[in-house]
């Protein structure tokens, strides 16, 4: 298959977005949107082990376009808020063995991996501080050092990988790209021995449970502009320093 064909396929998400409902909305074989549609429901809505809130934001290949399509940065930020603050009723998850209460915050299902990128999507809005806040909350609430320390099964290691990346302060929202989105590290410091023999040191200034906001990040002494770092910035080792604060 040619590169162009795959690129064309990568834009298919726009065909299932319904501006009337504001969600990725299941379509019937005749091209019309399914009439009975509840974005909260995890059963019979065209999604498996999740609902339209959790699956509808999976466009990591073009987040800016998805946000524009869904009404712009501020509206999108409110949509993300709704995911974290709207409680999901038992009736919506009772037919779903893979979604349990211990993995849910509001309507955000951390216990099932398809939504793991959602907390980082605030980085593309005018409120990136909310990514920092949500990430630290999830790290604290959804993981423990006990035998039942994971809030869902560890599908191919992803539940654990989310923790490791997020605790270090960055996360690959788009796998295969050269970018990591910045979050809010939970470590005081970390040392990563890279495969090429180089060492990446991660340090935090003013780290504490209440200092969840990042006021500045430097990579090898240079201040990071924006909310992402490149793989090439850290592939040969060096040092990332996060300056933490209690103020956003």
C-alpha cells in the first residue's frame, strides 16, 4: 500500500464526527448516523469496552485538527473537563466486565487503555496546566504498591508503561512520532540508562505532593518552549530538569 493511501485513511475520523451531537457517532451501512445514540453507554453503541467519550478523542495523528473540528480550544477543554467530572452511572457499565469502579474518575476510564492519552490533550488547549493536574491525580489515585496496584489489566504492559512515562514527566501521545508531551513528574529524580550506553538524568526542583504544576522545563540547560520535547533532545542522554510549583 502506498504512503498516500495510508495518509488518506488517517483522515477517516472526520467522516464519523457528528457536529450535531459533538461526538464521534456510529454510522450505519447506508452512511447515516445511528439514531439511538448515548455517548455515555458502553453497550450497543458501536464501541467495545468504552463509550463515545473515551474512544471519540483517539486522533493522535492530528490533534489540532480534531480540536478545530470539535469547536476550538476552549470548547474542547470543557469537553475534557466533562469527561473527568461527569459521574458514569452503574447502568452504563454493568454489561462490561473490563470496566470497573476502581479504574474510573468521573467518566474517564483509566482501567481500560484506549483513553490513556486523554489527560495529555489539554496540552493542545489554552489550559495545559490541567494536563499536569490530571496526570498527578491519576498517578496518585489509580496506582498502589499493593498486589492489586493496577486499576485494570496490564494489556501488553500499557497500564504500567503509562505510569513509568508519566512519573518521569513525559508521554508519547502519538506512538512512532518523535515527540513526547510534557506532564507533571512524580519522581524526585531518575536515571535512565539508554540502549546506546548514554545516560538520561531527570531532576525536579521543589518536588512535593502539592507542587503538581510545572513552571519551567530545561533540557540540557535550554528552556523548553511549548509543551513537548523531541526524541532527538534526549536520545543521546543529558539532563531534563522540571521546576515545580503549587501555582498554575
